[in-house]
């Protein structure tokens, strides 16, 4: 059994002006950056023009890097505890995932993924829930006596993240000139997953194997991912121009938000789904011969369309669709089946 605690996920902004981080020069001379965007300017806009300006700022960032740091997002501080219960099935995508079970990759070949898992598994463990009213796939809850208030805390946080997903999708719709509520009836079934991640301390030598990482290079599957990081760091984002990986340094009081493959596909690749990975942060010398990387914790909320939704090229996203229509549920389950 593992215990996972994240305290003070997000602290209210103090009004400090935050500078753009994770910046590198691109091959074409244009800087690659992950901007910090004040989301209160969208949610609490004083005018339609201010709301539109913020929406366009968000869409521009998602077009260029696929990532933003979202500040003043409205999610309160909180505490989450996780105890182990077994991950069941890719269709359910719920429960505890032990170290080495998952191997995130861009490959869709089951044999290649199995070989990667054997050679260099992702060194992390996680606990995951979905919507609690699903009639077929149930969340795996510990006894209330073992983890008081755990279930209610998780369910409340799930709803909080869903509401932020709706708001960010509305900003994207407005920025793409689709109408602010365009996505509302396509994401209202809450087919999301809330994942608590623990990256245990590990000897640095074990992470020096070919291809070994805390989480290998991958893109996410759905519409958006909301990532709550601790201060340890390790997340890196690939510069699509140079293919080099740039650290996405933790920024206090922000959520990292990135585009997933389905929203990129939906937008005809107007919005960028960017490769990212988790590598070992600076290690600590424990003796003359060995170093150990520190424990890292994060929370990821994987936002998805309704599993019944048809993902087809959006209006205003090019004259010709690059991809055929696809059922959102079939696509995500297919990706998860290959990953695990």
C-alpha cells in the first residue's frame, strides 16, 4: 500500500506579475515558450473585448506550444490522500497502477510497447478515478475507516476540475470563433479521469538505462490535461521546431494546461498536442558511489469529450480535414489498451 499526500495544491495568487518560462530559441528564429496566462481576465472579464482578448491569447499559446501556465484559475487549495486499490481495465481506467505497469509512448504496436515496458518501464505509481455514477465501471474506493473523507474529497475535486475544463474549452471556442458554448454539449458527460501520481525516490543509476524515465515521451489522449505540480520539477516539453526538450519549471499558483490528441485532431492540428515527458530532477548524493532522485508528486486531470461524441474537423480549422471522423470513446480506449 502506498500513501500519497499533496497539500496546498494551489494557493491564491498574490498579484505578482509572472514572466514566461520554459523558453528556448527555435530553429526558425522564433522563441518557443510556455506563457503564463491570467485566466481571471476570461472568467471575470469586465467587457466582451477583454474576454475575447484573453481567449485569443490562450488559443495562440495552444497553437504555438500546446501548453500554458494558467494563473488565477479559481481552484482552491486542497489536500488529497491516496491508498492502493487495483487498476482494473482500460475501459474503466480506474484504480491503482503499480510501478512499471504503464509505459507511455507514441507507439501503437502492442509488441513494441511490451518490449519497452520490459526494457524501460515508467518509474511511477498512480491512483485514478472517473465519474462515480458510471453504471458499468466503478471507482475503486478504500473503506471510509481507512481513509476518512478520501472519497468525498476526490469527488469534489473531480467536479472542480470539470468546471475548469468547461471554462477553458469555452475560451478555446471563443478564440476559434466557434461561439463560446460550442463544446458544452460535447463534454457534459464528464468522461474524465483524475489521477494522483507518485514518483518514488530512485537511485540515479536505475534511470540511466536506455529509454528509462519517470514517464517516457508521450502526448495525452483527450481534449486537455490539467496538471498540478509540486516544486520538485521534472516535466519537460518538446520544442516542436528543434525536437529538444525544455523544462517546464514549476510556477507557484499555476496549473499547467496542455492540448490532448483528440482536441488537436478536432482542430485539424490548428491546436498543438505536444510531446512531453517526466525526467529525474537534480539528484542527491547519498554515498561515494550513488545518488538518489527526490520523491515527486503531481495530480493530473485528463479531460475528455463525451465518449459518444464524433470528433470531426471543426469549422474555421482549414478547408480540408486531415483526419476521418472518429468516435471519442473508441479512440481513447484504444490508446489506453496499447499503453497498458
